[in-house]
């Protein structure tokens, strides 16, 4: 997990007014969004950023509410579980 890299760009701070965990989570989602809708488990966000799972969930909810990221929910037909993915369309 030490090799996960994601850039934090000035517009993320100045245009979206992101700071702290929301900035880090957005930057990670934005970087992964360039590779299509990629599944990135919440627990992995928590491990990469060394924060709690509730912290990640709170940041994801706020980023979605603010329109910085989009949430997509699908059902896995094999185990009838929800699969939730997030992406950013910001350029």
C-alpha cells in the first residue's frame, strides 16, 4: 500500500475548498476516476490514509452532497450485495 500515489492539485484546494481528509479522499478518487469507475473499498481508503472507516464514510457523504464526487450503486447478482463506487468528473 505504500506505492499508492495520487496528486493533490491547487484547484482541489482553491476551487473546491477542500482540506484535510476530504481533500485526500477526493484526490484519491479523482486519480482513480481517470482509470474508469474503479472499485476502491472503504476499508482500503482507511488503510491508505490511516483514518477510521467512519471518517471515510463521513467524508464520502459530504463530498457527494457537495457535488465533488458521484456515487453509483449497483447490485451484485451473485451474492445480492450492493456495490458502491465513486468517481470525479473534475478536470
